[in-house]
C-alpha cells in the first residue's frame, strides 16, 4: 500500500511519449470533480515555481548532455519540492492528487539510459519524495512508434527526451511494464492505442472501487 498520505488519494499517470497522459489527466480530473471530489492536478517535472525552472533545464535541447548524476539530482530536486510543498499538503487536506508523471518516469527513463544503477536511482527518488508512493499508477501503454508520432503532432517540437532513438523509448516502455508487474495491486496498465474515451473508461472503472474504499467521503 501507499505510504502515509493523510486521507487523500494519489493518482499518477505514467508511460512513454504521446501515450495520452495529459489527455487522460484532463478527462479524469473532470470526472472526479463531477463526483464532487476536490482535485489537485499537477505534473512532474514542473509542479512548483522552482520546478518549472528545473523543467526548462531538463527538457530544453539547448541544455545538451548532462552528467547522469546531475540529471538524476535535478529530477530529484523537482520531486522533493513538489512533494513537500504541493502533493503532501493536498493529500493531508484529503484531496485527490492527479499527477502527470512521477518517480517511475525517472526510473524508466534514466534506467533506460543504463547510466546509473537502478537501486541507487530508486534510493535517491525515495529519499527525495520521503517515500511517498501513489495509491494507483496508471501506465498508458503504447508502441513508441505510435506515441512519438502523436507527441510530435501535438507540436512543441522535439524536446531532449523525444529526440532519443526509438530503441531507448522501447526500453522505457519495458521499464514501465516491469515496474507495474512487480506491484500489480498499485498499477493499472492500459492499452493506450485506442479511443481516448475507451482508455478513460478503464481508468474510471479502476478508480471507482478504489476511491470508495480509500477516500474519506
Ligand atoms: N487515445 C488516443 N488516440 C489518439 N490520439 C490521442 C489519444 N490520446 C491522446 N492523443 C493525442 O496525441 C497527442 C499526445 O497526447 P498527450 O499530450 O495527451 O500525451 P502525453 O502522454 O501527455 O504526451 P507527452 O509525453 O508528450 O507529454 C495529442 O495530440 C492528443 O490529442
Ligand atoms: Mg503530456
């Protein structure tokens, strides 16, 4: 189960580029609000003022190559600030937090680069977040060839991550699926190569039972 997170519910959307995280986050937030929930919608990197600046550094192609440890620590700094000042307080207030990417993205992307030992990466991320784990992580699973085309169409040009070779994105996908397989109770893997409405319906179904049991009315 998730670590102590007050009375709230922590939902994370994960997956490779163009899987539909932003699209599904909007849909699920809209639905949760219709259910009368108080929802905080946020994302990583970038969910705080300092995080927005870190996000620019991390995604701007002009940043160029970063030493893998540096990159890990910048991601970790974003997470530490975000959990401490945004996510944990919202959960303590009993809200539903919907976050676009979280620790698993760091593990999958940096792990796929194979530059840093996976256990060390996980330790740094756990330290940064005070070991706060989501109640549910939805992995929007899509072939990277499909996802990258979608993300490219969405339009803000190729960022530092999207510019990685296809093989890198295949390893990222595999990482997400492996993480999900290790803790099936905390994950929902959704085939994201379908209509957004069908994907949303699966997410809603998974949330309906969990929210009834885990969130204070
Ligand atoms: N199920 C879907 N089928 C087809 N197109 C989709 C689907 N979901 C989202 N899209 C479209 O694909 C593009 C990328 O979607 P979205 O931005 O939601 O993905 P993302 O996972 O947030 O991407 P990124 O990793 O770039 O943040 C958008 O143009 C969106 O409208
Ligand atoms: Mg997005």
